[in-house]
C-alpha cells in the first residue's frame, strides 16, 4: 500500500517538473523570438535550476 502511494507521489512530482520545464521552454522560445535578451537570460537560469 505505502509503495503505491509513494510511487504515485513520485510520478506526480515528475509530471509537475515536466510541466514547468515545458512552460519554461515555451516562454524561452517566445522571448528569443521577441529579441528580449534579459528575459532569455532569466529563463535560461530557471531552466538550469529545473534540469
């Protein structure tokens, strides 16, 4: 029982991190397309944190 719960929590945590990573990736693409170098640098730093 406990193993299933821990596994579910782990999967949820991984799914959440992947969602954040995809969101950051999209925001980074938009910032690059707009030429917003300050935002690009900030988002690249966030990506490093979540990698």
